[in-house]
């Protein structure tokens, strides 16, 4: 199958929205890994006075991770799928969370304006047609010294990593998704990962987009070598930009 893109991908996510959280719940460590990636942003305190952009929020798992780690921050959560966004917005949220329906490529048209102190993008960049254009837009939305965390399936590059990913997708995820009527989306999931950048190549892509202090940090468990947190920052004119905080 060909990769799903743009409106076709958004429509597939719309259809899958009703069962998405069920499949996510079956993924060991999914929510804990998102929280770990948020902590790796290295933002201070509880996020008081900070503006955060949750780019590709889906049904709100990444939004919940941001609010768990940085409960005092203001979060703008954006997604291209109206169905996923409805699920996210229907959940109980404290004040300070705003949901916006927009593709990552058309944020300004939807009224999303910077500067943001940090941008968090989970499972997004391999799904966009032009990741370089999206990264350029994100760079422009960050304040000087602002931080970016990309939480993404990006294989380390070993044959074993691809083999594990294929086994999980074809042996577990795709059969369940097919029973739920969402087979095309999860076949896209497998292919989008194997055709996306390796972790090293994506780190270089971030550097080419103008980001500094780029690091690719692995996640634990079965996803080691498959999922990474990429942390980076927009230049602030000094060498004093804070470093990401690692968690145990």
C-alpha cells in the first residue's frame, strides 16, 4: 500500500478515533514514555508562565503528558483530524488547555501564533508530507532559546530494530486494528516507520532546520532502538541555554 497523506490520513484518523485510546492502552509504557519525553524538555518548575504547543495532539495523550509534568503551563493542542480532536476536547481538562483543528502545515491560517516556550510533537513528523517545512515553521514559532521535543518512531538502523517493529505491527497491532475496521491506518503505521528517517538522520535533519543542542535519546523497554525523544533548541544568542533534564 502507499502511505496515507494529508486529507486521506486525517480521514483515516477520524475513523480510528473511536478505538484509538483502546489500542494505545495496550501499548506498554505508552503514557509513561510521553511523560519522560516531556521531562526531557528540561523546562523549569511546574511550567508557570510558559506557553506550550502540542503539535499533533491526537486524542490528547500528549496533552495529558504535558499537563502531568507541567500543570501550570498554557497548552495549545493542535491536530489535523477533527475526529481525534473531538475525543481530546471531550476529556476533562483544567484551565489552560486550548484545542485547535489545523494541519501542522497550516498553523498560521488557524490562528496559532508564537512565540512558544516549547513545542512537543509526538508521532507526527513521519506523517507529514514535508517534514522540513513543518520544522521550519516550528522553529519560527519558538522564542529564542525555546525548546523542541519530538517523540517519534525512528529506528536506530539495525536489522533487529526493524524486525521487532515488524513483529509487533504484523503480529499484534494490525490484526486487532483490522478487526476494528482500521486496517489501512495501521498498515500505514508500519510502513511510515520503516520508510522514515533513522534516528541519526532525523537528528541531522533537525540541525539542518536551524536547531541547536540536538540530542537523540532512546526510550526503554521493547521500544529501545525504535522510539526516540529528540530534544533541541532554537538559538538564543548565548551559550547559556539550559540542557535537557534526564529522568531515572
